[in-house]
């Protein structure tokens, strides 16, 4: 793979990370969720944090793309991958209804 291709892939990943971060800020500040996700998301604030974490991890991975680190320099890409997994976990939790007190029941009695 040529250097131009690596830089193009890094740029695309960085743009996706920035777009995810922007959507995360919109979810945190205004509770705005993308239209195709509104039906699934139960907790917009948690969804916003998940998008911020995932966007940051994608930008960090784009910064490391093409350097092929080894040894002690392998830590930043591994940390970015771990942050991506944490973001995915937060996305899953944002789609589940909260189980705290005061949670509304959607059972037949209501």
C-alpha cells in the first residue's frame, strides 16, 4: 500500500472521528440524536459521551496510522483501541432503559 493510500485512509478515519465528536457534543448539549438512531437511544447524554470517546479514539488512531509502531510506542494505538471498545460499550448501555429508581414502567398496567 502506497504512502498516499495510507494518508487518504488516515484522513477518512480522522473525518469520521471528528464527525462523531460533533454528534456527541450535539447529544450532550441539546439532546439531539441522528434521525436513524432516535428510535433506539434511551439515554442521550450517555450516547453523547460514547460518541465523544469513539471520535477521540478514531482521531488518535488516524494520527498513528502509517507509523507502524513497535515496542513501547505500541501503547497509544492500544489505548485508542481500548477507548473504542469502551465507546461501543457506552453505546450499548445508551440503548438500554435505565434501571434506576423512578424508571417508568411500560408494562400493561400503565
